[in-house]
């Protein structure tokens, strides 16, 4: 299992880094693909329990969110968000009228998947488009990976006190705190490497800011992991999919990112560039 995880990571990591550095349509296409796969898995989770969210609305919404974010940032949210809410309601009204008694619940799942995956996930594009966004992504995402890896390693060895035994029995406070510590201390070291690789001369890239980013990325995105774990446990499934051997599905892989990206975006734009 571990060898599969490492192999998949080694295969995908260069592709991801190349897309982040390239930016533009290459990165937008990669993000759109990731979110599309994740939202299909999200719909599949609830179908296991007999619900029937609108895959068409969810998938089209995620792709439209990605396209609009890439081209126009937040400029069209005033009509984009209400539009998909209304479309989702219209679709499920029809479903109810034609015999689907649980259409109201289906509507809630559709809207949740649409916004949780599409809206939060689109902040990957927003962060990339910010000043020196490629470097901020190459700091924020590794911070999440460092925190996850440290939490797993130290939690497996030293974990005694469980954080949320119903949600994720393997997660411990010892592992969680180790993740925060390593992300906070490790990210400034990564910054020093980036300075030798051509990091732009920007005062926002300083040790204090980067340590704060590492701390926040270690502290909060684990809630995204626990959130998807909650859904999986309620639906009685182990993984959201089988796309990535050793990792599960795409949603399993990006569950922490869905928290990390909007949090990193607002931290960087509102605090570091205030």
C-alpha cells in the first residue's frame, strides 16, 4: 500500500509542478479535471445511500466555476452562484413531480457538492493568478503535504490520544501537533530552497509570513480530511473512489486542499499584502 502511494505521488508530482509553473490554460485545465473527477466521486458517495443528486448540474457547475474563475476571477459571482442554485432547484422540482419523493434531499446534495467542490476548489485558480501565485501554491500545497506526512508518521508511532475516534480512528493529537510543528518549521526551510531557485524579490516572501502560512496549513485543512471522512463513514464506504492506487479517489486526495486553498488565498491576500 505504501509503495503504491509513493509511486503514484512520484508519477503525479512532476505533472502537478509543471502545470503550476506553466499557469494559464494548462493549469486551469488540470484544476478543472481534478475538480470534475472529485465532484463525480462526491455524487457517487451519496448514490450508495440511494440518493440521486444531479450529476449534470454538479459537473457543469464545477467546470463553469473553473472557467469563470480563470477568466474573470470573482467578477461574475453575483449571477453565477444564484444561477446554479436556481437550476438545481428546477431540476429537482421536475424529479419530484415525476415521482422522486426524495428530490428535496437530492437537491441539498447537489448544491452541497456544487459549492463545496466547485466553489472552494476554484480558489486554486485564484491563488495561482495572484502576484507570484505559482510560488505561493508551491508553498501552500507542500505545507499541507508536510503536515499530513508528519501527522501520519508520528501519529502511527507515538499517537495515544485520538482526535475524533468516530470520524478517523487513526488520527491522534500527537500526530496532529507534529504536523503543525513540521509545517511551521519546514516551510521556511523550503523558502530558502526557493530563494536559490529564482523566487522573486518580494517582501511578502519572508520567514515570518511563510512560517505563519505553514502553521495555518497544518492547523486547519485537516478539517477537510475529517469532513470527507464523515461523509464516507455515514455512507459506509472506505474511499471515495479507486482512481489513485494507495490513495483512493481524487476526492480522497484533495479533501484537505478544499480547505487549504481558500484559507491560503485569504491569508496571503488580506494579511501578507495588506
